[in-house]
C-alpha cells in the first residue's frame, strides 16, 4: 500500500476458525499487505504468537462506534472474514476499500467482495487459503502451516483429558466412558490432568472429582491464555470443540473424538493429530443438539480411543 496506513485485518472470532485462518494470516503478513489486526481481547495473546503486528482489541461490550474510533479512519483498506462488529466498524470508519468473502450477509458491508469457494468436502483451512490466493498471495510455504514456536517441551507420559465441548452437548462423549478411559490410562502409567472449559456443563470438573487424587484439574479459561499449558502435555484427548484446535496449534498431539461434525472439514490442523469417530448413518449432522439418540457418541467405545493411542 502506497498511502495512508495500509490495510487493517479483522480476525475470526471463533477459536476453531481462528486456528484454521493462521496459515492464511501468516501468508498475508509475509506479503506485507496487512499492517494491523483487529480481534477480540481474549484472543490477543494467541495472535501475538502468530505475528508481531499492532493489534486493536474489542470486548463483547464494545459498540461499533467505539471500535471505529479505536481503529481510526486513516486506513487505505480493510479485510474481514465474517460479518461482525469489526466489519461494521470498518464501514463506520469510512475505510474506502473494504475486502472480504462474497458472502450474502457480509457483501453489503464490502466495497470489494472476492469469491472464495468453500465446500464441506475439503478442509475449512482451504476457505482462507483460497481467499488469500484470490488476492494474489502465495500460500505454499511450509512454515505457514507449522504449530506455534513456544519453546515449551512436553512432559513424557502426560495426558490431558477434555470431556466437555463448547460446540454443544451432541459433541460430548458419555462421562462414564471418559472415566473408563482414564482408569485404563492410569493403569498404563500415564499422568492425567482433566481440563474444564467454558460452555461444557462442568464435565471436566465432574470427571476430575470422580478421579480424585489420581488426576489434576486444569481450568482452561480463557483459552487464549492456555496455550503455554497445553504445550506441556504429551497427548491431549478431547471432545470435538475449541480446545483441541488450540492444543494442536500449541504443538501438542491431539486425539479428537468426533460425533456430529465432519472431520474431513473441521479436524484440527497437523499431521500428528488423530480423529476417532464411530460411523453412523445420520452423521455428519453438524447439530449442537442431537435430534435422535446420540448414537454417534454412545456407540463410540473406549477400546476405539485406546487403539488410537497405540
């Protein structure tokens, strides 16, 4: 950009989407197209591990007008991935060139909508990469896809169990199966920690109470500040939710238990990560609340998870 402050980019607000966007964001930063970022205040520490660009933050209480004043109006261009407060603030700040995906809801807030094809048959990361390629930026460098460089070694034989999911009850494996899995891991000599997470009906706390002194408890909230702790575990076994995506980004090896979601579309990034899923005819339904009998979760056995561990 030759004039003004260049381009300011708003980042995805969901944690899984934020992790999927990392390779594309790295490519844009490398190209020097983007000059600053906008994100929720709880995500700032996460994005600081991705790049060192200035970051404007907002909370759930921040209004569009307040955010537009924080950002300022001396930007030549803006980039958004989704409809939200940042996209509206860019309009209010009268940024002259506003780029983003040609989405029905988002298009009205843009001056330059770009087409980026997205299909559940390919991984969600391609949505972000395709869009960046439409901007003429190369996305093929391997370093765009590596986990964060936190410099924290994992402790041998340590396992983090996360039974709760912020994606909804249909994404959660029965708690008695988690307890059986924990007992099997203890018998194999693993050191267990149970994670509690926001929006998961306190399943982590309940499991931790059942296990007593055999497991520690870690309240993984806020998630953005949990990266350094997640990196210390040799293995993370989790319900499909935000946490395994953060754990994978921290460099951990994750076994994610999928139910109604489609792992071909939304599995955590990284070749070292494993998906465990029991096939049922009604999946993937993508629903946060099962309309049937939770068969995708109830028919998944402890032995299936233990076999994945090896």
